[in-house]
C-alpha cells in the first residue's frame, strides 16, 4: 500500500505544471555560488554578499554557500560549471567579466561561448575611471596626451594594462604601463611613493573609501570607460566614446570596449542546460534580492556599489558585444595588445 501511495504521489508531482514542480525543487537543496578567484577582492566580496540574501527569495529558502575556484582568469570555474557541476540550477557562477573579452580576442580555454550562458543578473555596473594623484602633473586628458602617465598592472592580460593601451591606441594618450605589481594594494603604495601617477579604478565609490580624506578632493579624474556616464563619477569626466567622436571605426571599437569592460561587472549565470523554469525562479529571486532592504543595508556597510541589471539586460549586452564585425574586433585586438618597444 505504501508503495502504491508513493507512486501516486510521484505521479501527481509529475503531472503538475513545470512551474509548480520548479517551485518545490529548491526546498532542502543547497545552492552553491562559484567564485572564480581566491578569497579576498571584489569578486569574492560581492559573491558572499549575494549568498547571504539570495536564499530568502528562492522558493523553499535553500541555504546558499560559496566555493572559491580560482584559475585561468575565471575559465576554470566557468568550464566546471558547464561541465562537471550539476546542471540542475543549484550551481551559480559569478562570471569573471574578463571572460567576454577573452572570447572576443580568440583566446583559447573556454569550453563554451559566453553568449550561451543563462544569465541571472549583474550586481553592479561601474565605469573604469582613470585617476591621478595630486602630485602628478597629469590633471586632464589633454595632459595625458602630452606627457607620460605612469600606471601599474599585474600583467599584460589584466584590465589596467589593456584599458591603458586602448586609450593610447584610440585617443593618443601616453600611458606607460609598469608591470609586475601584485594588485590594487601595491598600486596604491607605489602611487603614494610617487612611483606611479595614478591608476585605473573599477569602482570610484569603493576606491574613494580607501583614499585619505584630505586627498579625495584633490584627485584628478582623467577619463572614464562606459557606454554612458557613471553617476558616481564627476560629470565633467569624458567618456572614451566621446573622445573618438568623428571616427566611425574607433567609435565602434570604443563601444565594444565599453560593453566588454563596463556594462557587466559582477554578473551571475547558470549553465544553459538548466531548465527554463528554474532559470526564471533564479532571475526573479535575484531581482527581488536587489530591492531587499536587508541586502541593501549589508551592501552599504561593505561600501559596495549596487547598480543592478536583470538577466535579460546582461544577455542583451553580451549578444551585442559578440555580434560586432571582424574588422572592429581586429581593431580592438590591436588596441589592447602590449605595444612593442
């Protein structure tokens, strides 16, 4: 009799519409957010922030844990998620936004196109901003075209290097990229010692929180990268897109660069094999979390910028970026390449 009742219950569950079955799926199942970097840093902090609040908005209120999986510029975690990880919607990846530019540049290692991922949403959009300190002679973009501006970077494939070289190629600035720093902390110490003029910062609000109060009003804002101006950046700071106006090919390359580096910043996705009704649940949970007062208070305590995009909006950005014609992509490839001595 028990077997018959169990079979009837299973049949009844199966006969429910997919959306109803999906509502029950997450009850009692832990959800994992994969972090494509080591503990510490922005990607890790934003992932942990989301993990503390997302579960309240998923039907069944599952626990949400995090797992760090650094390696290969985020490609290791991405390949794991679409390969060996469960494909049922319990594995969410904070996608390294650099994976989009890696695909555009034809770099090997991705097991799937970024355009095939099922996007849930993006926690923050922020324009990278070129900033110099008061001791620097570089106060404006015109100064940066006339004089060498020293900036630091970890390596040739990191965004501070690539953005600086792109400005040189597209605008005619004279950024000198000094390689070999370990990260933001070392950049800032080198700036304070006078070894560097400034740096490219991915979130101005977060950066200013680390700058001494007496220095903040004296900083120089050179330029910003984005498809539109960032409300957290002073209004007079020019966009790269505006600086290349009149040259259609450079305008297209500047937009592609902005889409790749500024329009998605902290994006989350699941494997394309996840059932559509579960993707809908995760998207709705993400959107609700973005309006949750507890989440917003937590973000404020962390001094984390929250400028969210929906999963549909992220999908649109990625599709546009991957649809640019080869001649524009080739121009951008040349612009991002380390210049020969």
